[in-house]
C-alpha cells in the first residue's frame, strides 16, 4: 500500500511538473508575442510622428514663403508711396 501511495504521489508530481513546463512555455510565447506587438506598435507610432513632423515642416516652409512674399509686397508699396510723397513734396516746393 505504501508503494502505491508513493507511486501515486510521484505520478502526480511528474504530471504537475509537465503541466508547469507547458504553462511556462505558453507564458514565454505569450510574453514574446506581446513584446513583438509592442515593438510593431512603437514602430508604427514612430512613423506616424515622423510623417506628422514632415507635414509640419512643409507647412512652416510654405508659410515662411508666403510671409516673405507679403513682406516684399508691403516693402514695394511703402517704397512706391514714399517716392510719390517725395515727388508731391518736390512739386509743392516749386
């Protein structure tokens, strides 16, 4: 009877050990898959951020060009008005 009890306990312990090894392998596989998902999501987020930064840079460049063009127009208008004012003042002085 005692030998039967020892054999039963041994069989149960081996079964639990096998189950634990299988559970550990599944947990390792799940952890690795989660890590792969995290890496893929981080890469995708990085691409989105990089694309957004490129879009912002292009918008800023376009705005700077527009501002430069408007500043040139304003400068030309001021110069024209200045020339007209000088001509008018010269005419009045004569």
